[in-house]
C-alpha cells in the first residue's frame, strides 16, 4: 500500500503542490517521527519561518539528516548572502531536487506520469494442459476467529492515546509552543539574543560575530574581549555541534565545554585560559569539499 509520504512525493514531483501538501499533512499523522516527512513539507511551502520550524523538527528526530542541515544552512546564508535568481530551498534539501511549477503539469499529465512509473503487470498466459478446477468443488473460506470484547476495548484505548499524543506533538511543532510535560527548557542564559547567530556574551550584552566563508584577514569589526575564558553563545539552526571546533591563529584546536541552553541555543566556554590573539569558531559545512563557516573574536591584553 502506498503511504501518504510516497503520494506526497509523487504529487510534488508532478507539480501538484496542493495535493502534495494534503498528502504530507496525512503523513505527519501516520509517521510523525519520520524526518523525511518534515523535510519534504518544508520544501513545498514558501513561508520561511515554517520552513525553519519543520527543518528543526527533522533534526530533532534525526540530528544527522543532511538534507535538513543543508536546508537550514541555506536559510541562514540568505541573511548574509542574497540568493541567486531562481535559487530556492529545495535546491539544497537534495535528494529532494527541484520541483516543477504548480501550473506546469495538468492532472491528466500527472496521472499519466504516475502510471508510467508504475506500469500494470502483463497478463500471464495459462498453459492449455493445466487442469481446470471442477465446478463441483466450491472453495470453503476458513472460519474467522472471534476476537474477545476486552481485546477490542484495549486496542481502541491504545489507538486513541497514540492519536492524542500525535495531535499534541503536531500542535506544539506547528505553533512553536513549548509544552511543559514534553519539554523543559534549561535555564542557562538570562536573556537570549535578539536574532539568530553566534555572539560574544559579556555583562549580559551580546556582540554579534559575523559569519564568514574564510578566515577574515582584517580584524576590523571582530568583537574584542579581555576575558581569557569568554562566553560564546551559539543561537542558530545552522550549527550541528558535533562538527564545531574552536581554533587559534596557528590552527590549533582549543578544547571547550558546550552547555545546551534555552530555545535550542548553546553556551560555549573554552576549557583553558586563552592567550591574546584571534580565535575562530569553525563549522564544517561540507567535509568532503573542505567548505567551512567561520565566526571570529579577538582576545586582547588587559
């Protein structure tokens, strides 16, 4: 039986975005813990805020989901680098790929496309020598076993509870509401930054660290501190903390402690005292191609 996710994917590839959205809404109910459902859902809508919510949900389910990581990285990059003409989220959540425009395919063409992907099986010829079944020997269907009433009640109760939990999870995700008995935020930061990004925190004041695609040669504009163990706040969906490093000017690794905080933010503090110099937070964006993102700060003398 074809799942709602499969039907949604087929409709999206055929350009039938309204049908795809309806199928994917059903898929959320059927498979709420399938990260691919949330990634596909983010790819067929235009609302960037909802795209971010759905991709974050995919990473909560599967922290190593590469399409979701690339999608969030693209959304974050748009804040600093304007997208190219025609560039969109689905270009980065591959293997989803680029979809056709919603008016490019008619329903009849889409049906023909789906039929071509799933051809009907060819009829199998029956050998002439095969004996036919005598009409005088009717097939007797086996008797169905009677289910006990208490078992039906138990199964009904379990099914009802599952749908209630699924409804709560969907509502909290779509409306971005923290439900007390499902999630309890860790009180680490008194105040969160006003926007996504990486920040130097001093005296409850945030200084934004600019994101760069290479180590900046010019120190102008880089936040400066005299704190030898500065507090760095990571508050961006781009970051997968497993691929995060802190390096000094000589490209040496600096050990640090990472503490989860409110609203999927993190507090990063070097384990050892830092000497004066430039330090960069490095995120491996594409390890196979050596592509990184950099956020730098300057530790100065007292």
